[in-house]
C-alpha cells in the first residue's frame, strides 16, 4: 500500500504538539513512562527533553520537527506495518520518518524491551 500525495501533505502539516499527548497517553496507559517515551524520541531524532519541549511550545509541524532532527543512523532497522503501511515501502521521506516514530511508540506501548526498540545489537 503506497501513500497518496494528499496523505503525505496531511502528515507534513500536522502539528507535533497536538499528537504528542496521544503518544504520552498510549505509552502510560500501557505501563510505560514518559521518560521511556522521551528516550525513544531522542534515539530517533536526537532531541533531548529540553529541545523536545521547545518544539512543543513552538507548535511545529511534523515537517519542521523532522527537518530539525538528526535521525539515528539505525532507522533502516525499523521495519514492519504501522497504520496499515509497511514502513519499508513508504517512498516519501517525511511520511516514512513519522511512521518510524509511530512504530517505535507502538513497540514501547506493547511492552517491547527498550534494547529491542532502540535496535541495540
């Protein structure tokens, strides 16, 4: 299943701050912590907690969020299906990056060990 230009545009324009509380709810209702969530986000993007809070305060879009990020070189190890899309098949870089984040958060919420989520070899 490939993404459409409309889908990609909607993802790019979505505000990170509006989705972040959903990430928090998803992980905490499944017994994980906000600190673990921040660890996962920092692993993927390089944003520490202070930088993450600044981006939330600025109400940046996902496009800006990922433009400012320094992606982890091991992102290619993130595979699987999220939101009905196989990550490996997504062609639009930004959409793929957002789905990387979604996949990591899903793994965290499902109780996967942190070493596995962070692709520690």
